C-alpha cells in the first residue's frame, strides 16, 4: 500500500512559474491558504518525519518541554538506523520555533512564535485524539508501520506529492495521525482514502529541494540546505538573495 505525501520540495520554479501554478490551483477551487506559513511548514514536517524517522507517530516521536516541541531520543535512534543521523531535516523544521527566525524572516510570511504555539497545541490535540480512539473506537487506532520514500507525483491538490511505500499494521489508520499536522484544517494535507495519499506544501524548499537556473529565481522564503546560498530568490512578491540563517546554519532565508 502506498501513502502519498507532497513535500515542500515541489518544483524549482521561478516566480512567474509559481504564480501560474498558484493561479491554476485557485481556478480548481483549491483553498491553499498558508495561515502565515504555518500550514506548509507543518506539511514539510510531516514529509521530513516520514522520510527520516520512517513513520508518522508524533506522540511518540515528539515531546513538549519548556513550551517547545522537540524530537524524542526514540525518534533520533530511528533516524540513525535509516541513515539520517540526527534527523537533520526534521530538526531544521522544528528549529523554526526559534525566536531568532522573526529577526530575519518577514513575520507576515512566517512567525516562529505562532508556529511554536501551534505545534504545542497540536501535540495536545493529537495525544487527546489517540486517547479518545483507544477508549471509544480502537479499530481506528493506527498500528506500527514503516514508510519508505518512493518518489513524487502530482495529484492536483496544493502541490507536488511525495509518495511513500507503507508496511505494517492498520495502514489505513495512518490518517488519524494527521491531526498533529493540521488534518482537514490544513489545505496542504489532502488525505485520499482510496490510495492513502496526503498532499503537502507546494512551496519548493523546506525538504531540501529547489534549484536556480542562470536566468531564474527560486520561489521560496526559506530553504533547508545551503546549495542556493547567494542565489536569486522570490518571496512574498519581492526578490532577494538567499542568505545563511543565523538561527540554523543548515538553513537559508530570502533576504531583500
């Protein structure tokens, strides 16, 4: 069985191409609002966890400490066993809770404090949701599972999908784990019960993708990875240069 997810990697488009893509999405009646960047960032977090940890289990793979959501030791061990030492992409996205982000990124594009508060509240919702299922509807409780990346595809939702091969118990119930990532309230998550798919984030850069040709600017306000450092970027209708982030040396932001 395949679980499909779209990642923030998407296409390495210039600003004009991204605008055309967004217009097409609107014409299809798709409500791809970002909630000031929180929706696509949580979508990118789902892709990172599925890729590096190999499962979607926020209650066991994350925890809350000092009003921050952090990665558990159990999750780190799983990342290492799959060749992703220290869960770099997952950690980079969780690092977006750092208040230093607000000093360099336009807060109308993304606000670190709002993201942190949202993740904490989402963790509580996910934990309560699973407790409720265990008591009242145990047939819907997700079982142990493992996810392996297959590649990408386009199902026509808010962006490119990342596809994962899933194995384990009660695979259909993985949908119950999407509460943490926003569930039905996050338009970048489009779970499809007929093929077990989730749509996540058309913005191309938070899962390590995106590139810039000689005559193109990469559309993206933040980038995981440093390959685009010094390259042209387009963010929030403005052009700039990808610069090294102060809060995380594996991240870039569009400075304009």
